[in-house]
């Protein structure tokens, strides 16, 4: 499956942590209104609407035309995956803000998952994979590994329908 690299304009939009959180929420749980997102993220609907308009301007979300009324607009994510390759972008504050926001969001999610582990269904544990691994890879080696992993993911995406499995993958050397 071909994935589009995030544009610089999209990075600017997603460099705000709330917009990144909104987009992830829409991708994972489906369409929502600004009022729903405002309640979920403890924002007033005006602030939520502002962030949604920015996401729409970046082409990251679109109105779900089959839902809502003249007074409420429902929004959906336009893609189910984000691809970011820092080598494709300038090393600037926007790029670094996006990466930082993404890493922090993933860390927060891991804390929520960790809190749920004691009461988790045994089947969840048996089907999950937690891999902590170090490989002796340089930059080209990391890029090759990423490309191979994405090929495997794309094969599974094309073949499977049904239950969604969340994949959070980071490949990096410590900065």
C-alpha cells in the first residue's frame, strides 16, 4: 500500500499536540463532532472547532457528509496511517515539535495500557507482543529495516479485515 509522506504544511498542523490527539482519536474511534471531541479532551467546542478546521485545511480530516445536521458537522480522518521520514523534511522547529509530540503521545498511551494490564483478559496478553530489542544498525540499516517492516505490515493490511490491531513502531538510535 502506498503511503503519502506528510507534507511540511501537514507537519505544521500536527506539531500541535491537541491536533495530533484529535487525529488519532478520529482514526481509532471513528467520526466525531467538535462538541464530542471538546468533551473528551476537556476543551470548549470553539477551541475544538478551531483545531478541526486546521486539520481540515491540512487535508488530514474531512467532513463525514452522511452524518449530522445543518448545526453539527461530523469529522473523520482521511487516512488510517501517518508516515513521517525526517530525512524528507528540513531539520527545523516544526519537525522537532512533531516528533516530540508523537513520542510524548505514545508514552502517554503506554502508561494507560500499563494501568490496564493487571485486569486485562489473558487472551490480550497471549496475542500481544512486547519486544525490546537492540540491533547494530546505522542510518541506512535503520531505513532498510523500516522499509521491510512496512512491507510486512502492508501485506497484512491487504489480506485482513475485521478486528483492528494498533501498531506503534519506533525505530531510532538515542539522540
